[in-house]
């Protein structure tokens, strides 16, 4: 151990705890202010669109958008990563594809919003609708899922593949029974990151899926949908300060709930892998 190592470890520990405490303080601040607004008498009065009595459409809209996007993006993203890692082989073209995928995963969400408006809203004639928003968010999420799933699959030791193939299993059987279960925990991590990527994206939804305000809940995929991040954006311009104080904690709570579900799935999958080993 060098003489600088204890200081470096102490600095890293202090940084970690500092970030954790700031995050916890931020969450508590948002939730406490939201609780005061939510349970205050003025929080249920009629008036601006940000009132808690009108918060159900954007809350359900965000939940449906997130879940539907994951249902489309996860199979496509994981399938693409499996092809890149297990079946595409090694070539310069595959390296370029990986590089392009990484670049697309880092693009600002507004770029995907403009792309979704050009493709789903105008070219395909979907208009401002739920299905256009899901298509746009799916395009936004797929590169992230591909990058993380690809890294997870490539981190699985080659010995698992060799042993499975030596026993007479096909390539797909090897991937399905020997590779995917080990990489599943990291793939779920990609899904967790994807939830945070799409649930707070206001710009793509403003251009493809949402209207200024919808006081009703529509389950038609061809109708506009309300969403919490867009609702919060417009609420910030409302004259009533209660509006953002209610919308912000609901968005935070919804994100935390989806995170907890994803972490639960990851923990269960990790336990099953440990039990099988």
C-alpha cells in the first residue's frame, strides 16, 4: 500500500457518501413539498390544469407509455445484441455497427423527437398519438438496450459456450440455456437505465404523442396521450404554484416504483443463477 492510497480511498468514500446524501436530500425535498401541496385544501380546488384532480390522465399516460415502450424495445434490443455477439462473427463492419449503436445511445432525446415526428407523425400518418410516442421512445431506447446487452453477453466466459457446444447443443440452445441466464442480471440493469431514459423525456413526447392538456383518459392508440414530464413542463408556466409541486413528486414516485420492480426482477434472476450453480 502506497502512502497516497488511504487518502485516495477516503476521497472516494467521501465522494460516494456525498452523492448519496445529496440524492436522498433531493428526493425528500421533492416528496415533502409534493405531499404538502397534495394534501392541502387548495390542492383540490378547481382551476388550472395542474391540480391533483386532473393528474390521473398524465400519470396513467406515463405508465402506459413506459411499459409499452419496454415491451417493444426489450425484445428488439436484446435480439439485436444476441445477433451481434453470438451470430454476426468478428469483422470491421460489426465493429462499425457497435460504434454507431453507442453513438445513437448518446444522442439527445430532442433528436429522436424530431425523427419520430418526421417518421411516425408525418410520413406514416400516425399524427400526434400514443402509438407515435411509443414508436419514438422505442427508437430512443433500443440503442441503450443493445449496448448494455451486448456488453453483458460478451462478458460471459467463453468456456460456457464451448462446454455447451461440446455436449451437442446447437448455437441457439447454447445462447438460450447457457449464456442468457448468466447475462440476464446485467441486461435487466440496461432495462433499469432505460426506464430512467424514457420516463422523463419530455421533448420526444411533445413532438409526437402529447397535447397541451387532456382532461380525459383515452385508451385508443391513435389518440393523443397526457404524460407527466410534459404536464410538468406546462405546469411550470401556470400561475398556480401547486401544479409543479404535485406533478414532480408523482413523476419521481412512478420512476422509483418502476426501478424497484426492475431491481426485484434482477434480484430474483441472480438468485436463480446462484441456485443453479
